[in-house]
């Protein structure tokens, strides 16, 4: 789609603006493919000049008058072609610049369509009253932390585990993860946004569920935070019920399952990976694409340190992004350093150990006992994570260096005058 000065643009139907922060709005286009775009004040003003009758030349004049600026018609034509086209903003536009799905989640499969999800969420939305949510969330965290500290022995869980217990544990944990996604969807519906489908995919080779709650961009910040924590909230409630059942029955397996779900909750709160803690931190600070912006800020900071970049931003936002990027990169470097210095034998022998493990599974399965299986899984897990992170970093670096100009643009921010 090529825009000329004679072109008369028409905005897509069902669009609204929601203020994101003092300088930014979220443009919500509720068509067949719902679109959310961050736009600045000037972009919003430019789009507001489109009435279906004005051509680009008339729009330029009205825009300059409204904002006391002096853009030429050629400037506005360039802005339309380079920044606005390809996002579905106009009725005859395509979606060339929209990524169909997030890159970090692979092999997505829809398990429950939005129509089914919406039949379940009404039974859960009462749990997301703001005051009730805060009280129950905090009290559940404290109750479970105290009980795990008093009653859990990690070595006992490892030694007591058996095939039957492992099967039950995996089943209940994944049931809790499905409930987790319904928590996100129910919180979304509670505040008036539309929840989408629940599906299944892989993140860092780990099978995960996901819920489509992109419509939360239209919500206020505290509401988005409750949606972010809504899944963990449902898992906390499940853990409280399991722990309560343990006190009634003294069945240790109930406490073990509750503890494993608690471990998944703790991992989910990690703000360095794209789990719920990351999205909550991003929403709390009103910073979209937190990971990418932090790496950019960190790069600019180091550029300043070596004299390449003398215009590094000293604002509190830039300082936070730099610190977050430093911690994120530092965590990986610390993990890699520990593995190379103190656990290098597991790295050197990982290919051989992995081959032996797979070979025995395939050709000597009947001679395998459960103790051998869990000890080998434990031995292979950490070096596997190391190699995965290393290969992922290399691939990301190669993509950034050689394929950055071929990749579709992230529909994150459309700005005029930037």
C-alpha cells in the first residue's frame, strides 16, 4: 500500500485510544485481528485529522494548524508510508508489519477457543475484586512460605519420589498451570477486557500453557498488574487447599505437590525471564518491551564508558533500564562462569552422557529402574540449560547482525516527530 498526497485515508472501524502514560496512548483496533499500538501525542493528533474526506495535503494543513508545527506534505507522506502503513490502521491496509505471535513462544497450539474460555471465566471473576485479591494473595504467600519452611525437606522429596507419585505430581502441576491461565483470563474479563484462547507451546524447550490476554493493554495499570498476577493467584489458592488437605489427612504427597506448584510460582515471579514477574514489572513501570529496551540502554551505557556514545540518557528511566539490563546480562554471565569454573566436567561430558541416556532409553528400557532415571535427569538438566542458553544467545546475535533488516517490525510504537 503506497500513500500519495492525493490519497484520502479512511481509518479502520472500531478503534479507540487508551492513555498509557503522560506521553503515550494505546491505539486499539478491534477488528477480525485485534491490534494494539503505542502511539505518541502527535501521532494521535495526526490520525484525528482523518475524517474520510480529506486527502493527505488537507490533513497536513489541519495537523500543522492543530499542533502549531510546520510539517511539509512530503514529510506527512513519508510518515504514512514508513510508520503508519502495515499495521491495519486504515480500512484498506494490510498487516505486513504485525508479528503474528511472540518469538519467544514456539509451536503454539490452541487448546480452548475463546468461546469456551468465556463460559468458564464468569465462575472465577468474583475472586478478582481488588481488595479481596490483595488480601488473599498476600496472606496465601505468607501462609505457604511458613508451611514450606517448617515442613519441607528437599532430600526427602527426592528420595520418596516414585513413578506413581511422579505421575500424579505432573498431572496435578499441569492442572494447576491450566487453572493459572484461566486466572489470567478471568482477571481480564473482570475489568472489561476480552480474554482470548488458551493454548499450549514451548518456552526455552519447556512445555507451557498460555492465555491470550493482549486486550489488557486497554486497562489501567493496577488492573493490568492484577491480570499479570491472576494466574499465580489461582495457583496460590490451589496450594492453600492442598496444604490444608495435608493437615487434615497427614498425607505427605499433598504437601509435596503443593511445594512443587510453589516452586513453579517462584520461577514465574522471576523478572529476568518472560514469565509473569517480567510482565508485572513491565506494567508496573509502564515500559513495553522491557528486555529489548534494557539491552539497548546497557549498550549505550557501555558505549559511553569507552567514549563511543557521549549522549547517554541520565534519566531515572534510563538508569533503571541500564541496571535491569546489567542484572539480566550479569545473571547469565555468573551462571556461565560458575559452570565453566566449577562444573566444567558436566559440560565436557554432556554430549556423551546425553547419548548414553537416550541410547539406554531406546534399546535397554526394560532394565531401567526409576532411581537411574531420576538421577540421570538431575545430572543432565543443568548442563542442558547452559547449552540451550549459549546456543540461543549465539542465534539471537546472528539474527541481529545479519537479518535485522529482514525481520518484520515489532508493532510496539508508532511515533511522529521522533
